[in-house]
């Protein structure tokens, strides 16, 4: 996964954080901005897609088609550059523009044709590509990031982060730890087994993941 490119939140604001049940406590503006940014970064990590259209570049070792891009929900492929090694000429690296086809936009699968003269895609010359560089735009469809399920999940994730910064919001669940069993004096309870995601493994983190699971870009099963 590539480094997150944003330095400030793009979706969450104080207004929608409070609207969806967020508690600000005694936190400062800077703390809330950091919590919102962390929540959005966690969301991108979980979904494998940006929340707003974002241009991404990546280099991929070519092992055959399809290439699995770092992010899904691909809106547009801007360019494909194919780097091939001419083993008969001092291992010179030759770079050409490539022909491509988007096999699956949602999951980020891209087919690349390794033609050296790709203007007409007339014939294959030399060896297959060594690696491929792709520039593309990833992002959820317009309006999706402002749907209630998404804003609720972002609010939950931001609250978990903010609780670690503001002592007035802290509780006994340090680092939002997921607890499966609890015993106190004569009272005992065993809770359902919790999953783990980019948001954590607590019940609230699990709720955030469930809310947005339908938007997740993940490997498909069966034929692409």
C-alpha cells in the first residue's frame, strides 16, 4: 500500500462529526483534525479505494495479466508505461506506452499488452515487460462518501482516535481494545468473537467495518 497523500481531512468536519454522534470533549481543533484525518486514512486502507477521486501512480513487476492495482474503484487509467529489458543489447531498458484494458474497475484489475510499437499494436517484439508503471484515478462515486453509512463509520473511527488524545474522553478500554470475556466478583459474561480490521478489533471498530463493507474493493471470487 502506498503512503497516504492527504495532510488534512477531505470528508469529516466538526459539523457532521457531531451530527453522527461524535463527542468532542475538551479536544482542540488540531486534535480533531488529526482524528478525522486518521479515520479517513483507515477508511482508505480498509476499502482499498480513496474516498474522493485521487490520482495514483504505481510500479508493478509483470507476472502476467491481470495486474492488480493498489486501489480499486478505478475511474480512469491515465497512462501505462512498459519497461522492457533488451537482453541482447547490454540489458538496456526500453520504455514505451502500453495498450491496456480495464478488466474490472471495482477491484482494480488491469490487462496490459506488451507491444513495443503500441500505436497500432501490430506485433510483439523481444521479451515480455520487466515492470509496468500505471497512473490512474481511484475514488468512490460522487456522493458515496457523504452517505449516512460512510459518515457514521468515519465518525466511529474518528471517535476511537480522539479518545486516545483527549483525557476527558478516555475510558477503561485503553486503545479501544476488543474484550471477549469479562468477570467481576460473581458476574461473568462472554461476548461474541470480534473481528479485526484497519479500524481495530473492538465492538465499535467492528461496527464501523460492517457499515461500509459494501463499498470495499477486494479480490473477487471466481472469474473476473
